C-alpha cells in the first residue's frame, strides 16, 4: 500500500515537471502561471504546493535536473572515449553539451544561461548526479596545477558561464556567429584559461 502511494506521488510530481517543461519550451517563464501548469499536468493546484513552494522553485529544480542530466550523458560518453588528458576531456564534454543544445534548442532556452550555477552553486544532491563526482575530480586536477581551492571553483564557474552564454547567444539569438564557427576560439580560450602561465 505504501509503495502504491509513493508511486502515485512520484507520478504526480513527474507530470508537473513534464507539463512545466512543455509550457516553458513554448512560452516565456513569466507568462506561464501555476494554474496553467496544473491544468496541463491534470493535477489539483494543492498538489503543486506539495512539491514546490512556487514557480521559481520549480524552474530552478528543472534547470538543475536538466543541465545535470546533459552533463551526466556527456561524462558517460567521455568515459567511453577513454580520454586521459583532463583538459581534452573537458573540451570533449563542452563539445557534447554544445551539440546537445544545437539539437535541442528548447533546452537551452529553459536553462537560460544558468548552467554554471546549477552545476556548482550548491544545488546538486551529493549522490544524485555523476557530475558531482566529476566536479570533485576536476577540482583536484586544477589544485594539482597550483590553483587554490577557491580559485579552482571560480575557474570552473567562469568556464561554464562562458560556454552557456556563448551557446545561448549563438544558438538562440543567432549572434554573433554560428556556434560551429565559434567553437575553435571557444576551445582555445578554455585551454588558455586552465593552463597556468
């Protein structure tokens, strides 16, 4: 009986999340109401408040979930490629994320340049996402290059912010050039940011 109740709760939460994703892909976040979300999810409005305080908490949850799953996919592919060099592994991950956004522009619209904060802003569960373990590995690598721990976090934040901003501007706004034309300079810049002079 308890498992059935838990499954029902998980199903309702999943329906709310999927409804929100559908609506946010079509319309600006500020124009979507909680009433529209629950109507699309076929749940009562009170059910929404069992899981989320408000629409902002819902969108933050979806951003973390979506961006983390994209990076987790990229990490699995990187492991398959068996890339030994940490910098080249990061470039591979960035390229995978860019290709995902090219194929799924609605995802980057929803994430709206918040990739960096969702990954390192303290919103991830300890064991929920593979990216948490990889982040720790990359931090250790940067520290081995001579970065202080705070500097390493700042550098990862800046790299992710750069990537997400360039993707959003290029893929969504079509500025200043196509993402394929920007990739070489982007990757050169990332390599230069990591290597200590």
